[in-house]
């Protein structure tokens, strides 16, 4: 089974257990002749694939009544794959979605690690620090690096922990947040596993 998660810059494929990426700018989807089950947040690619019968858009089979209209299909599919938990997807943005008893409770979007670091730099070159993910959140910091780290990470940790549900970390920066959430599970293929569950129901 070939699965594909299409973003703004890449096609992310899972072929059995091997995942790989192709560039949206250069990859020709017509080179694939087998059936591909996909989701896409890239509207131009979606329009192109609508005429390809072997590219099957999973979103057309989703019941989105439990979700808000503008919520990205990738977040919806991830939520559909779990029964209880907080999904923290750490990419260019950090999205946090809460699922309880297979019901989407809501979620929020936080700046990603690189985006937030860039924000501090624009305030002052003196704040051009990398984040300290091993910071002791329980006490106020006494140096600049820990001060910006605390300001960024304390709110995120407090909010996510408040739901008292299992935490699932996914996305490219998931490992960075593992120190902040030591009890969390890292699942880089969460989206693909959720896609598989949905396909079985089709």
C-alpha cells in the first residue's frame, strides 16, 4: 500500500515501512502507476491529482462534522487515528490537538521552534539564542538563554499537561520536545498509521 502526505514543499511517501520524500517543484505524480492513497494541504497539487484515477484522496471519505471548517486535513486524519491523547505536531508550526473518547475536543496552534527563535532575534541580536529544552521549568531562570526558553516552553508544557491525557509527539522537531515531555511517545509515522486505519474502513 502506497500512502502519501502532500505538503507545500514535498510529497511524503510511505511504501510499506519505508518513508521518503519528493519535491513538489520537480516530482511528476504521473510516474506512479499503482494506487496511491493521499491527503493534501496543497491546493494546486490537489487540483492536478483530481484527474489522476490512481491517486485516491482520503479526505473525500472523511466525516469532518466533528472538526472546524478550516482545520487542516493532516490534523483531522491524525486525530481520527487515536481514541485518547494530546497530539503535539512539532513542525514549522506546533499544533496541539486533544482527543478524548474518540471525540475531538479542540486544539491550538503555536509558533514552531524556528519561527519562535527568529522572533526573538528580530527583537534584539542579544536574544539570538537557541532554546534550552532541558531547562528546569519548575523555577524561574537567571540567564538570557533560559529566560527565552522558559517563556516559550513553560506555557506549552503547562497547557499540554493540563489535559492529563497520553501525549504523542510527531513532526520534524519531535525529538526536541521529548525532554520537555519525558513521558510522551514519539511517533513520526502517526499520520500514516491513521491513514491506514481510515483506509481499512473504506
